[in-house]
C-alpha cells in the first residue's frame, strides 16, 4: 500500500509543476501593481535623503523701477493675490517633500493684504528647512512714482534678516516652535505736497508652545517689533515727530470665508501693560499651566509720554497705544516698541488639519506723526489704513497634502 502511494505522488508531480509554471505569470499579472506616481512619491518626494535648497523655496518679486512713463497709466504695484497664491504653493510643495521628516507641529504663512491706499512694491517669501516661513512686504502709497527707497530697503532686509535667519537655524527643535516671521514696511509720502510723514515697520513672530503638556489645549505666542521713523516736511523744511501709534493682537479675527479663528480661542496673557515713560521694561509671557509650558521675556523701550493699555480681555484683544511727547527725544528719532501676547485654543479641533486664522496683527498709523507748523499743526496721515496681516496655519502630523 505504501509503495502504491509513492508511485501515485511521483506520477502527479510533473503535472503539478506544469500547472505552477502556467499559473504564476497569470497570478502576477492580475495582482495590484504600484503605479509610476506612487513609486516616485515613495522614492523621491518623500525621501529623507532629499536635500533642502533654500532657493527652491524662495519667492522674490520686485516692481520694475521704470513702470511709470509718459505714455503709460500709473502702475498698481504687485498683485497681492498672486503673491499669496505663489507662496502657498511653495509651502505646499515643501510639505509634500519634507513633511514626513518634520516633528508634528503647525505650519503656516501670513496673507498679503495691503491697505486700500497702498500698493506692494517688493515681496520676499521663504520656507525654511524647519517648516517655518519668513516673509517681507514693502508698501508705498498709491501715488508713489519712485520705488528706489523701497527697493533698497527690501534688498537690505534680504541680505540681512533673510540670510541670517536661514543660516542661524541649527535644527528643527526649539522652544517654543516658531511658525512664521512676518515683516510689513510702509513709507507714508505725499509727494505732491512735499510731505514725508515717515516710515513704519511692523514685524511679528508667531510661535506654538511645543513644550506645554496640556492635552486639552494648545498655546500660541506672538511677539511684535514695531519701528517708527519720523519723516520730513519738505515744503516747510522741518521734521515730523512720532506721535501716536496703535498696535493690536486680535485672537478671534476671522480671515477669508471658511478660515475661522482658532476654536475656543482665549487670550491668556499680554505684556507690557499700562506703563509710563520714558523707560525700559521687561515684557513677560507664560502659559497658564502652572509652569509646565514656555515662559518668554524680553526688554522693550517705552516712549515718553507712555504706553496706554487699551486691551479688552472679553474681546480676546491685546492693544497698546504708543503716545509720544512732542519735544521728547524719542519722538525725533527711530523708536522700537516690542509688545507680545499669548492665547490658548481647543486642541483636538485645532489639530484637525483645517486652516485657521491664528492671530491678526495691526499697526494703525493714521495719527502716527505730528508737525508743529508756524500757522497750524499737521498730523497724519489721517487717511492711512492700518498695516495688518493674518497668520493662517494648519496642524501637520507627518502626512502630506
């Protein structure tokens, strides 16, 4: 009986081998195969070996200095919407290529929204290797015909701050984690009347507290650098003085439709408060978690006369009014004021991958400079819209969009 079974097995073996040879190609042909795109994604776009090239993630746009000629209508400057769309595309490209190599966190950029009375003459944007974005927008009045000063300032910013912030990065870990650094600069000139009120520059850095351990909330910080330079009344041959500047952080501002503020946003701290000048004070911010989160401190000058605290906690608005004495030394020179604030939001909703408006920063200059004339005082520019930007950000957790 055993010998019979052995005989049957050896007799069937050639048939089984023949069936295997025929079926294997068929099964292989019917099995799901990776597409060419999938292969490229796995080996190229998401490859941790891909090197970061700063120029590949940098956008530089400058107006042509000779746009205004006798046979052409005055130009309108650079297109803000086109600039914003190009910047978003760069951030998306970076996320697709390096998203899996970054620690979980918030990625974002500021919108490009100049006041109605101003136009964009220069714009620079870069995604840094940590995912942080850095951008500069240079503005001038609608009637501006000479862009030379604006372009010079933009080039100076590019050669100093942009290069410095790129070179100083030592790794992806920091405390707290910066999301974006945004600089907006504007010259307030009324060339037809020989008036140069001055120049204002407002820079803000947005942070997410990556150390804080509250599992229900996320914490954010905004530090602002507000610089004011008095100009010259060319017609009467005298100078303007720094007068009143209003700076605010609005944590419940909704951006474009469908991009609401952080869920259940609540301002938790701001600094400095009401402060008489002239003096230097320490500004301090901390999360409200009993020391488990990040604390930040820095020094700032306070002008003579004072900084007025015009904040409204019920509106989740931090607001400071810089008020200068006309004859004070600080009113006649470049002055820098550095306020900051922090807020919390509901973590699980904020991390759903949607884009949220983190905070709106504004600097109102409509009473910014004062000129004490012989016959009458002049203050303004009264028709100037506020310098403002919204930071838009989403939670990135190692997946690509």
